[in-house]
């Protein structure tokens, strides 16, 4: 991390709020508290804040706000306001080295480093971008200066004494102007005074977003939404109709016993991604990964049953093709491959919270789920990748993709069942 000179002291906050500047600070505080209580989303809140800064006389040209988040796919969210657009451009940043490198090379990354390491007591940075005092020591500052900016101010508002890990280090802000003489003292005092309360308001939405994202990632989108909306009581379930999707990796135990753990995890991640990718655009909801297995549902109403069943068949065919392509790639790289068996069933299930008082699972329960798992075990003896129940076959009607395979006994099920195979082109 680069070493920076000690910054020049910024103007102090006012000691009285009777003057025009003090009244502006109070007005912005009252507005921000109201927006936070209403749970205004971060993009709308930051847009309103920038507009009110302009109305207060701050010569704002561009402003940004960014926050790291807890999500397996996304590393952070950013919001950029431009004067010529008078609107916010929201962004979300995918986790990975590219994102981390961008952060490390930025002014906000530098300030975040100060917060995390406590290497310096300040979390603010001011840079003149033109004239004898110009200091263009970050690539972004060079870009801003080339675009016409004259002055720059950035601050990270931390959460908690040492930064709340559930909300990242804090919120990073930057403000640039193209006024020839830059920001004046009143502009900077106003920003310093209101950024903490703006951050509290934004943190309200950030906490909601993080909770929603984590619930969706770990429970599935629909189950996550239900839990976030208050469906948390044990035993609170409802009857739903759904296509049940049960997939399992064939001979996984033998593979795991002879393969390094890191390689097994990589294989599982790639297989589950290949399977899940086919569900996303078709309304399928992954409920859980069961070691080397996967349980998902396609909920439907009576009037959409045939359409949903056909989407489930399409998803199954696409998923098996994706697994075949994945296996080809892995074999070429001298990595272990995996054969996946998949069963689809149709039925009514109980959907909701099941478990202990302090440890719940949002899942589906019912004979249709058990039958899907039993049908999957027939894939290998019937030399089929995808098997379909008679109930689902009847729902889609005549289909050249479904081949009758006769009646078969299912373990734990009283009567034998008609089973169909899905032809995969």
C-alpha cells in the first residue's frame, strides 16, 4: 500500500447552527433520518442527497458511494451521480481479483486500508486536481482531471468501533467539482457534517439488502423472500403443487474416497452450477444441496401446470447437456468427471419451516418428494440420465421426448409406478 503525506486539516464543524450553513446541516439531517426510517433504497437515497447538495449550493459535478457486501457472488455495490444526468448509475461488482485490484488502486481503497489497519486516524482525503497544488497520485484522479474536474474529496464512514464485518468496513464516498476554484470550506463542512447520518440511512437499506441476498443464496430466492418477510415460525407450512427435481452424482462415494478434497469441492461446484444454470430462467428454485445431491422445485398453479412441466423438462435436458460439456472439458484437463442422475416428479407437497426450535429448515415434505428420490435410484439400472414420473408425463400430454419404460417398484412405496425416460437430443 502506497504511503501518503499527512493531509492538510479540513475545516472544523460549526459550533452553532444558527447561521445559514448550520440550518442546511439540520435540514439535511432531518431529511436523511426520515429516508432511513422509510427504508429508502440506497440508489434513491444517494440521488436525493446529491440533488439536495446542489440545492444547498455545493458545486457538485460527480459523486460516488460504494459499500462492500456479504454475498457469494457480489463483492460490493456502487452508485455514481453525474450532474449532467441528474441521476444515479448503480453498479454491482462481482467477487474476484479484478474487483479487489480496482479497490486497491483507488482512493477509497486507500482509505479503507486506513480503517482496517488503523494506520492513521483520518479516513478523509482531499486532492486539488489543477494548478500548482494539483496532486494526481491515483489513476482515477488523473481521469477526473482530464475530464475537467478541479477538486476532489473522499471519505470512508466506518460502521462500529472497528468496522462491522456484516456490513463491510463502511461506506466510501467521493465528490468532485469542476468549479475553477474548487470546493470552499462551507462545502466541505457540509459534507463532513451530513455524511454520518446519510450513512446511517444507507446502512438501513444495506442491512436489508445483505440479509435478503444471504437468505436467497442459502435458502433459494422464493424461500429466502418468505423467511425475510416473516415466515419464521416452526411448523408454518402451506400446501403447494410443484414439479420435484432430485439430482444425484452417480458413484460419488467411490470418487470422494480416491480424490483429494479440494478437487472434489471443485467438481461439486462446477456440476451444481451446470445444473442450476438451467433452472434460473425457468422458474426453478433450488432448495438445498444434499452432499452430492440437489433438491429443487418448480411451483405452479393449476392453470400453469402444463407450461411449468414443459419448462422443467427443458431445464433437465439443458442441464444434462451442460454436464456432458463440463465432463468433456474436465477430462481434457485430466480432471475427474461426474455422471449425474436426475428424476422429475409431480405432486402436492408441504412447503415451509421444519426442524428444531432453534434450527429450522425451509423445505418441502411429502410423498412426492420421497418418490422423486426413489425414482432417481432407477437411473443407473435403466441406463437413463433423466427419469420422469407418470404424473408429470400425463401433465405434458403427448411428447416425443418421453419414452415409456414400464412399471417399476420404488423402495418404500406400496405400488409400482410407471416410469418414463427423457430423450435428450
